[in-house]
DNA sequence: CCCTTTATTGAGCGATCACTCAAGTATATA
DNA sequence: TATATACTTGAGTGATCGCTCAATAAAGGG
C-alpha cells in the first residue's frame, strides 16, 4: 500500500557526505542540504530525522569507504605497498570535496562542545588505525618489515603522519605530494 | 577630555583567543564572547568592530606567541634541540585551550568558504614554516645535521608532522607524547 | 564648576538557524 | 476502482545569529 520515495537514499547520503566533508558541520545549513538533495524540509526530516542523524550516516559512509579503499589496495599490492600508496592516493583525488580527513575535521570542530559526533569520529579513526596496525602486522609476518616493531606503535605514528599530510594538503602553496612521498619512503626503512 | 576604557585590551584579546582556539569560529557566538569578556554588544563593537576583526587579532596573538616560544627555545637550547623539544612542549600544556593548532583548525573550518581568515591562518603557518627552515639551516651551519638536506623540505615535513601530532593529541585514547618523542627522535637521524 | 569627548548600556534589528505540521499527492494492495 | 499508507510540499515555528544605535555615564580640559 505504501508509496515509494522517488530518490536513491544511498546517493543522497553520498551527496550529504561530500557537502559535510567540504564545509563542515556548522558550515552546512539545512538550506544547503535542501538545495543539494533537492528536498523540501518535510521530506528531509521524514527521511533522515535530523541534520545530526544525516551527518552520522555521511560520516559512516566516509569511514567505510576509506577502509574499503585501503583493504582493496592491500589485496592488490600487499600490506606494505598499500600503506606506501595510500597517502598519495588520498590527496591526489581532485574530485574529492576536500583533501583533509572528514573525521579529523569533525573531531576538531566538535570536540570542544562534547558533541556526540566528535566521539563518533574518533571511533572511526580508531577503526582505521586498527586496520593500519593489521597491515603492519601482515607485513611483519611476510618478512617485509622488521618484526621487532610494535605494529600498534607503527600504526599510531602512520595515522598521525597521514592526518598531518592531509591538513597540509588543504593548504595553498604546500607540495603535499612531496610529503606523501616522504611518508611512503620512510616505510621502506623499517 | 576623553574617557578611558575600563579594560585591558590585550587581556581581552587573549581571552578571545582562548575561546576561539577551543571552540572555533562558528562555535563561538557573540554571547559567548560577551560573557567571557564581560562586555555588552555596544562596547564590544566599539572596541573591536566585528567578530571577524577580533578573531584576526586573536589569531595574530596566537601566531606571534607561538613563534616567540620557538625562538626562546632556540636561544636557550640551540636550533636542533629546540626543534626536538617543541612538539612535546606544544602538547603537554594542560592549561592550553586545545591541543590542536588554532591555525590549522581555522584553516580546516573556513577554507571551503573562501573566508579571509583561512587565508590569514595559512600566512601564519607559512611564517612558522620559515622559522622551522631557519632553525634547520642554523643546525646545518653548526654541523649538527647533514648539510645535504634542503632546510625547506625538512621544515615542510616537520610542520606536517607537528600538525598531525596536534590533531592526534586532540583525540582521546592516543598517546600523543609517544608520537612527539618519535618526531624528536627522527631529528637525531639527520 | 561646565563642557566636550568617549565608553558603556541593553533593547531590539533583520536574517538565518534547525525544525514542524497540516494539507495535498502518489502508489501498492484489496 | 476504492482505500490505506506512505511520501511530498512549503509556509511558518521559536530560537539564535551578528550587529546597531539612541540614551546614559564617566572622565579629562577649560
């Protein structure tokens, strides 16, 4: 008996993600969302409940996609080569809404307000860090890097470097590709 | 004939800096500022002109103070030791409004809106980067590090690492001091 | 003292914020 | 086709946004 929505929910979440990623939480108004999603307020709230609820969905899609890209890279090239390629891959996409990481942007914007979305962002970052650690561990198992290192320590540092890279890539007049190459290069010396 | 203001302008700017640093640009309302500065709207606008104008002043103070701390560190310990100590110093201050860099927070928040303050933040970051490069150069002159390196390249990477560290330090459950130690340690291998 | 000049006050401006809801519309099932 | 069940519409909610300004208070110079 029901009537179907005339939109693709997944695509709406992707469009929201791109807008939130670029403009941030406070920087994205409901008018902006209505324009990009081609939805009136009533439909919007029927579909997503609130701005924050949609932001959460958008951030989840962002995190899952990032994790997927890394895993695919690891499947194709092996763990250490994946970690080497990832930084460059992440900043070279000209079509991406922003160079900086959506999770870190959200964290920095909302952490001081104790906003639940900041905590959510940190959880996604932790998941990513675990995946980094797993790849370092695999690289040790296959003898690609010295097994004396603690994979968790390597992952922690790698993620910090990646976050720094992506902030730098957001700046004008900074050769981020060169930094990415340096990060990749430093992994060959493990 | 005139009447003197009954406040210390410099202190007001410092209090504003702390609030802006912690809460960000959009996250700080005029009500917040009025509360912290103990000023009514009229006085506020007579004194500073606008929220953005005060933010600019606050950011300048932030940048100048940061530069000063680095320079004092270099005078006391020498260039390379200063660069080694700086990361730890920057994240260990518990009284600071935030661990993350105010300039990077401003850049990430406002860059996508082409807000003048984002450009301003980048200029301050460039100045800081120049100071890093100068210290690396001094370290080369005194033979502390290999002179084959390009000081600008070292400075670019150092600043990126520092920005990453400070984002990481903002997170819960991340041992930022360990990352700071690693950054410092990597400078001994130059 | 008076007078000029500036600082301070606080009610309130228009604009925008996230969001609501009653009314209208489309669709799958009976 | 009739009906039930959603989805869609868009004017409009109260709250908050950055900010203005006329009125008042205070402090120097004469």
